[in-house]
C-alpha cells in the first residue's frame, strides 16, 4: 500500500493532487483541519490535512505508513464488536426456528420435502421463513413431487412473503449502500430510464468524492446522456446544489459506499440524509452476500430512513434467497433488481408474482439435483 499525506487549502485541491500522484483508484483515509505558521498561534493559517492510500503492486507485502496500522486496528475492533452482535442474533434465530418448526429432525420429513428444505437453505433463505414453508407443505400435502405443478403451488404460496413497489422517480432521489454493490452503475440505469424513456428533465449530484474513479465514471455516463452533473463535498454543499436544481423533474444523488460496521460512517450517513431530506431513498444491496451480512446491512442502514430496496448483481449469484428475505429484515419493499452491467438494459422492475416464480424455479433446480 502507498500512503501519502497532503497539506492543502480545500478538498478540491487535495483530489487533484491525489489523482495526479496516486491515480484514480486511490481512496481517502482521513481528513482533518490544522493550523500552521504564525507566532505562538497568532496569525496561523488553517489548512486541510488529507491522508490518501492506493495499492502498490510492487510492494504488496509492506506497509509504509503508520496510518494503515491504525486503520487496521480500527477494523479489528469493529469486527469484534459485530461478532458479538452476530452471536446474539444467531441465538435469537435458533430460538425462533425451534418455536416455529414442530419437526424435531429433518429425517422425520418425507424425502422430497427434505430435498426442498435443503434447497431453501442453499438459497440462504431466512430460517424462520423456511420453517413456515416446510410446515405448511408437510401439513397441506404430506409429501410432494418435485415437478412443474408443485413449482406453481410453491410460487403462489410464497408470494405473500414478498413485498415489491416501484415508486415514481420524482424530485430528490438518494442512493445509499455498502461499498462495491454497484450504486453508481445503478444510478446511471435509473438516469437513463428517466431521461431516455420517460423524457424527464433530470440532473445528477454526486457526493462520492472519496473514490476518485467514481466521479469520472459518472461524468462519462452524464456526458453520453446529456445530463448535467454537479459535485458536492459536504451535506451543506449538497443542500445548496439541490436548491439550485429545484426546477428539474428529478435529481439523482450518488453517495460513497459505507461499511455498516463503521459507527462513524453510519452517523455521517444519518446526518447527510437528514440534511438532504430525499423524497425517495434507495438502499442498494448486493444479492451475492451471505444472509447474516445482508440482514445486518438492512438494519444498520435504517439510519438513512431508506424507503425502497434495490437488489444488485443477480447475475453474479446462484442464491436467490434475498428476494424473499428483504421483508423479514426491513419494512421497505424491493423496487428494482439489476442483473448485469449494461446501461440501461440490465435493470428490471420488481414484481412479487414474477419474482416468486423465478425464485421457486431456482429452488426446485437445487432440490431436483439433490
């Protein structure tokens, strides 16, 4: 890793130097305001100290700055804290499953229902939902044939477990979520939908200034679609930019990815959401993460008061359980699902019936192979 500190007048100057020295893949670790010069503190000038880091492929096994060590120590502490919370959640999950599932052993189930049970587990479905589905099928059918007729019955039964809603994409629309889930690409897809299909007057505002390449990527999309793009560095600047763009039909706002395990970042996100007061807030979450992390993301990002969920990377996973897990972890409905990198093609509106049939088809594939 290459770590470098900069003494600059403002964040814009820092970004220019970081991009020049470390490249577009650099990431800002920290910023702080300091005073320098003067006599006994009198006449000192205020500067911004910015610490940035990027991967040095020729020295991957070395750490060249103590800031990285501090950063790693913080990650370890956060991980230990989250592990304790996960243990508590796991104990609660086990208690819920025992109370709901009257069958003491899987071996008590008919063979094909056992296969269905394991298939639902393979798709990382919430254990409580699995117990409800299996208990219903056992009572209603006794045993099942894993065929097309049963797939339709399963799909119809699980529709009520799902919750979907596609909102009107109007006014201020904020996208939040963890790092690496595809927020920027998803925003571009929504922008294309509004601009090219619905013929709306839209603008883009980005606060993702910590990842140098993100702004450049968004600029490329905006230029191709002839959409104005502005950059804000603080929530206050974002509020001023939004006031200046109030005549647009919609303003889409991109944000930096944040770790749900970082309390400071979650506090910053809460302050941002409160300052912006979006009409719609999409939580963007990936389908290719395990359920314990997915549930934690749903819970922790509630500080942003998200109204809808967008599930991404459907094309990168064989586990479809999260389309049925969202209502178990959040009150927000699924609005869209993305299934590729193409802009604007690879995004679909969420429909409970269609998703139920897709989900049941994939579950039965696993059950048949078992």
